[in-house]
C-alpha cells in the first residue's frame, strides 16, 4: 500500500498481466454421433450389416442412432431385426408411423427401452419415446422420438410433447438428439426453431430423400429436414417403381408395394457435440454405397 492508500501492484501479478491472453473460447471434448436414416427392407439391413461397424470404428463414433421403422419389408420392424441392428452397432433405434405394422413388436417394445416409438403417440401406447443412457465414453445422452401431424395421423401435439419430455431429462444430461419423423418440411423446420438451444440436434426422417439444409442453428442445435433413407435408391423412396407408378396413374386400383433392390445406399449425418454444453459444433451429411 503506498502513502495515498492505493494498492501497490504485486510484481508477480504485473508479470502475469503482461503475458498475452488467449481469448479463444475453451473447447471441451466432443461426442461424435452418427445418425442413420430410415432403413428400408432387406437391402437397407444388408448395407448396415456390411458397413456400419467399420464406419463406426473409422470415424471413432461414440453414439449410433438408427431409424428402423421400415426395416421389415418396408413397413415396421420385428424383434429379431431390431436385435440384429443393435448387434450391427446401433445404440438406440427410433421409429415412426409404421412401428405397429408387425404385431410381435407390441410385446417386445416395453422390454427394450432403446427402441423408441414417437413420444406423442397416445399415452396408452406400449413403450416410450424418450431414452436416457450413457455413450461408450461415459457421457450421458438422451434420444427423443417425435412424429409430425401435418399430412399424418392427428396424434398429440409434438411441440408441446417435446417441451414436456425434455423436462424429464436429468439436468446433467446435456447431449440430446431428437428424431422428428414427419411429412411436412415446414413442421420439421418449425421444430428445429422450437428446440434451438434446447437440444443438440433435430434430425428429420420419414420422407426418405436427404435434404441440403443441414446446419447448426444460432442456439447450437444441429438441424436437417431429412437425413435420407438407407436402402435401394433405384426406386421410389425405397419401393419398386412399377407398383408406385401404377398407384399414381390410377389410384382407385389396389397396388402392391414391394421393396426395390438396386443401388443400395446408406444415408446419415455425423454430429459432433460439445460434451459439456450439449451444443453442436458441426453436422455433416454422409452417404455410403454398397460395392
Ligand atoms: Fe415413416
């Protein structure tokens, strides 16, 4: 203290103050998440079984989420198929409007919390739409499955449901991935903005065609309107072209929809999420082809 009562600078503090300060925000470790779009039939399952494990290893993925609702001949999923996809490397499976197409899934679903049906299904529906778990590196995460209502069955409000379900996620779980299974682009985009800053990613599924609008929204939420499907692309969104064309030419006659076979591709997105904040750092769209 000098005579005027002004504190005398500590020479050690002065030395520290003269050193340049790094103003760059500190970045903690990132959780690497791979989300695979709707598996369609046996061609979709084939590429998952042949390629997914290598992709997870090469990209050092911590958490793999797969939408499986078209995995059984294009409609629904069976317990055996679900177990096969888990064995191929998926940690959590999401679904949508076709989840009940295979009756055997009704008894399987309540006993397998890592297979989700949309959270805004009627409250009496078997199973759950939210899963909270830990990734391979120990980081807590949550996956929320929602379904849109525009041009689809008018179920519960997915926006209000999202708010209610997110309130159930433990506060220490920062990494939250939402599958928004919906027909209308506008409804998916709106959900992205509704949840921006509240979740790590809002990823659209159901329409099967990948979109080019992937980005990280201002609040730190990764977004894409549709991830795209995993299955045969020499098709109309996975089905043989002939049956679909017959349907469109004369939609009064019954048509038989059969899963196509050619040009098998796996569409997905990789999201890198800051483990401490849950904010997405990046989202990249990925396509893999079967040789
Ligand atoms: Fe769907």
